[in-house]
C-alpha cells in the first residue's frame, strides 16, 4: 500500500489556507466569528500559517449543544479559526483517503449524500427479497483514537501532517459515555483508551469514513455482499437468502468488535424488502417512498415553534422561508404530493397571533412545474393594508430517476401577516 509523504508544504501554503477560509465561511459569512476573522483575513491567515510552521498552533475550546432531530445528539462546534485549519488539512488528505473508499459509502463525500444513498437502496431493493438493516451503537463517541491513528498512518507518512492530525484527534472533547467491553479487556480497559470524535468537525466526518473503510471492503470483497450501502454508522445488506443475511449479521458483529464497535441489539434485523426499510429519514419500498412517521411529528413541532417565534417577533419571515424550504427539499424526494399540499396550505404566520388565519388566504397556492426549489419575494405593502403579506412557496424538487412518481410539482404558500 502506497504511503504519502511531503504533504506539509501544501497544507500550510497561503493559497491552501485562503481556500480553506473560503470553504469554512460558506453559510456562515455574516456570523460574528467569521466577520471578525475576515476583517483582517490576510493577517489572520499569516498568523495561522506561522503557528503551524512553528508547531505552536493549539485548537480552541468547543461550543457544545444538543439537537433532538431526528434523535438526541451532542454537536460540538470548533472555533472558526480551527475550522479553517480543518479545511486546510482535508483539502490535501481527503483525496488520498477518498480514493480508497468503496463506491457505496455515501456519508459526507462529494457527489454522494443521503438522497443518492436512498436512490441506491431503491435500486437494490428491486433486485432482492430480504434486507439486513444495522445500526452501530453511538458510532462517533465510540471511535477509538489509537485504532484511528494507526489507520491514518497506513496512508500517510509525513510526520508534520501526522502531528496536526493527531493534535485534532487528541483535542476531541468529551462525548457521550460508551464504556463497552470487548474480548481481552480487563476491568479498566474501556476507561484507559481514549475514544470519541466531535460530530461537528469536518475532520471527524473524514476520519469516520476512514475508520469503517476496511469494514466496507471486507463486506464487499470477503463476505461477497453485492448489495451493500453504508452511511456513517448505518448500513444495509440485501440478498435473496435470509439465512445468509443472518450469518452476515453474526460475522459483521465480530468484525466490528475488532474496531471496538458494537451493533445496536434492537435495531439490527433481517426482514422482507416489501415491508419497507427506514433509512435516512425515509421509509423506502421497492415501488415508492414515504417520510417516516417520526418526521411528521418533528414537522408539526417545528411549524408550531416557528409560528410562536414569528408571532413574538423573535424571527423574521426569511428565517421561516429557509426552514420551510429545507423541509420541502427533503420531502420532495418521497411521494409527498398530498402531504406538502395539506401542510403548506394551512400554515400562516401572524405577528402577535399564533395559528390564526384569515379565511381564504391560506387556501392560495402556487403550482409550478419546475425541477428547482424557489422562494417568492415579499409582496409590496398596500396603502390600505397595514400589515405586510408575505408568502413562502416551495415547488417539487427534481424527479427521482430511480423512483417514478405520478403528478407534477406542487407548492403551497406559507403566509405571514
């Protein structure tokens, strides 16, 4: 296996650091930390470059918070200047590692993602009778630092690059407790080995894919799983033989134990594909696709919260547009024509009033036959109307080539008054 060296000059070059800063600011350009860094961008990058050259660079403290959609997870956000360093490192080492990943690993990779993974699952389900659905327990908090560093060293031999990679891994903050025992462990082993990567880091996403890359190759090349898909700690295997899939489950659990990972006992099972597979927010069937029931509850809670915040003047209508458009983009990859029509025609946002609608106003809708999502501009204030009327419209996203659906795109108005 070829090992790569002499990567450090490219990582700390000013051009690479500038590119990293441009990538790090995407979607965060107007935040205080980003604006402060960009106010003296050249000076900040030269200072960062000097710290890396002298190896005096030290990561700052994380800001942690919990998100509960779709499940409770601890997210750790690194300081902005550290995110610039993460991008600078990944700009150089990601192509090295990405070339070793299998085609059907879909998390956090260019040209992949959740929708591509679900499309691929649909393709496999139409060619198989049974599916093995597995979930690794607390995947990111369980990643063992010693094993990860050894895997990095199998592809990289540049000592300076390894110093930076080790520094980022060692600086990982405390994650959820995962005191799992494995064969040959003594009483104290789970507490002596450092583990866990912060989910919010760009480097964590790359290292997580690297951590399971060997498992992916073992599944496809040794076990012979023709229809295999993985997205972070979730993976599915499809085949016509149910006993074979049960055997794969046993062997997969044994292999993952060598990486100090455990499968979730209640979330790993074999069942017919016609029953549908819950995967990445969708319930996927061979001939159609729907949203998970839990997502509908999340949607109702989100809409209610947005209405309350808008009524209290805590957010502007543009924030509402962004949130609704995000849900439409997700929902449009499933058979949700009627659902989106019902939800969006009933949503109204009124200053000082929650959920109150003027008769007939919420019944308006905008039908567009397009393959893009769009947002309408606010209407001009009318002289005889003291309140500004605005609407958020969503149209159907691109047609899924692997999932033919009936009907054209639909968008319903979300009104703010």
